[in-house]
C-alpha cells in the first residue's frame, strides 16, 4: 500500500506544465522540514505549533495522518477524475521518492503508463530515483525543486549532485524549480546559489518561483523574482493555484 495524504483534480499551478489539467497524488513523508519557509499549522493531535513548507501535512504525517491506498485504487480514482478529458498525473509530496521501494509505487507507475497517462514528479531531488529497476521512470517528467538556503536546511541535506545528474540524464523531461524570497536583502545571494546548483546540470532549464503560501505573500515577492528571471535569462513561474484560491488546500 502507498501512504497518501490527498488526491484531487485541479490545474498544475507551477513550472513548465502550468495551466494543464492535472490529477495530483500527494504521497506522505519528507526527508526535509524546510522550516525557513515559515508556514505554520497546529497539530490536530497534540495542539503544538508546527512550522515548515506549504505542504506541511505531507511532511508532519505523524501529526496529520495519511490514507493507505493501493495502486489499483489510485488508478481508479485518476480515471474517475479524468472522465471529461485526460489529465496529466502529478505525483508529489512531501518527497515522493521516499516510497519508491514499495511494490505499489512501481505498480502505480506501470498502470498509469499502460493507460497512456503522462506522469510528472515533483521532487526535492535529494533521493536518487532507481531508473534501472523502475524503467518506467524514463518516460516521466521531473520538476526538481532543489531547496535554497532560505529553506533552513543545510546544504549537505538539500543538495544531492548524483540525484540531480541522474534525473537530468534519464528522465523524459527535467527542469529545475527554485523558490526565491524576492526580498531585496536576500535576492542576489539566492540567485548566486541558483547559478551554482544549476551548474550541476547546465543544460537543464531553470524556473524561478516566488515564495508565497498565500496570495498576499505571493504578490509581495513575485515582481522581484520575475524581474530577476528576465534579467538573467531564466524562466519564471507563478503559483496559479495561489492566485486563484489563495491558501485553500486540495486545489
């Protein structure tokens, strides 16, 4: 069984596939905490204040719990969502590759591929995907959301050169997606870090995205990040789901 936080039909709000109809499967668990992103939530179990990223429920699964679903159940759900038109399937987290050694992980990918679904992964690129055992991964698209120092994680924990190079060399499509604060006192340091990480795989396209767990935060940070992307020749991605639904979950 796979540990799943949620699944839903929406549009992809970020990156190269922004605007596309998508079914999201959010797997539980993450190997990073990213407390520097500053999103807070109260534990429904203990009442304590938790801090992390905007997918905190997928990270702090001990506090929020998860569903146990089989690959067949998930594929059935995808098919139900996609009755009107065939969506892409975005497997995200947390960090989805925490569960790559589960038999149901492989079965889910093979079933989706056999049915003709285009599979996308959103990963922090700290865990090397097993392209040898799971050859179907070579048909998938990867958004590598490598974390910068603003995440609060150490460089040793958040940058895995082998994982980045393996994904770039084997995936059907791969791109970097970096979250920047857009703050004047931090932006140039963040951009220098982007350049260093992007150099690990210099032919992989780069997307810059503003930090923004809600609409007000996004609007505050977006202009500077967009201007930096234009100035340096990077791609810019907004966060369409935040623009449309603010900080509502499950969209």
